[in-house]
C-alpha cells in the first residue's frame, strides 16, 4: 500500500475496532465520547481513497465482506484485522490527564517466569504510559486509566496476573506529587 493509503487503512481498521468497542460499552458517557470521536475521524477520510483502501484491506484479508438481504454489503474486521487494529491502538495509546482527583491508580502484577517476555513488555508499556515504578511489579499513576490498563492486560493476555486498584491515601503521597508535578490543591 502507498504511504497515504496505508495511513488511511490504519485509520479504517481503528474506526472499525472503535465501532466494536462501542457495542461492548454500556456507559452512556463513554458511548457518546466514542461516537463523537468516530464521527470526527470519519469526516477526515477522503471518500475516493476510502473505497480504494477498503478494496486493498479486503484483498489483504484484514476485512471480510458480508452480503445483506437488502443487497448492501457490510465490512467487518477479520481475526487478522482485529489483531492489526489492536496493535495500532496499542502503539498509539495515551492516557488523558487533566485535573487530578486526589486518587492514585495502582497496577500490581505477579507474572510467572514462563511469561517473562510479556512481563517485561508490560513493564515497558506502563513506563511509556507515564506510570511510576514503586517496586519491581508495582506501578502508580495519578489519573483515571482503567480502560487503558484493561486494554494492555488483554493485549498481553495477562488477566490472571495483574490487579488494578484506586488508592485515596499512600504514605509517600508528597514524593509522588513531586514526581508527577501535582500541586497540593490539584
């Protein structure tokens, strides 16, 4: 795929994945936010390029076409397409920050030695997302990030080994505020 078409293909896969996520989301605020983001991104795609890219994605087996009874076609992500879209989403993931609510998000894990590469990749991703490493397998972050952590856990297939919690108080609060550059009144 040419570079521009490749970027459009990536965007199409992510939009389809977001549509899938919308179907799994029960929170109305989150549904509204996903819908607005989908609408905004959809408007940015050139229609002629869209048709060409969908054709290329179909040929590469990242999309599957289903014929509907009314004669229209529906495109869905294939298993290969979902894996590719998740990889794109994983690489671009960022956690939104804003006004701090005074709570600390804690990620704790105990991953068996046989899954050491996944454990190390999890550590790298948490650091990349801005988490502070309190201990070898204990990370802390000041902003809401449950969805992102759930995504990372699923991406690495480590659900049994990772725990997420929210703390209202921690004995090294002043030190953590300094690390994250949070003021006492934030």
